[in-house]
């Protein structure tokens, strides 16, 4: 699972659209769209921290989601 897939899964789990995430996080719609579509594969540490905080997870949680998915691929 790529970061974009984790991001989209977390969006879905909150019942949010990208615009909802933008409003809460303060990130631009363009940047959030790039994350959601995979154009930005690895956000900066600072952006990843904001993403984790907004979704109420840790960076470690996100890393585990990615690694668990890769282990089953």
C-alpha cells in the first residue's frame, strides 16, 4: 500500500472529502490532490506529521499500514 492509499483510506474512515481535510489541516487543495493521486509519493516529514495529527494517528501507525500491506502483496 502506497502512502496515497493510506491517505485515501484514512479520508474514507472519517467520511471526509479532500476539501474537508484541507479545511482542517490548512493544506492547499492542490497539494492534497497530489497526495491522494500519488503525484506526491512521500510528503515531507512536517506534512506527514500534520496528516497523522489530523487523522488522529501516529506516523508509526501509517508506517505499519504501509508495511503490513506490502508484506501481503
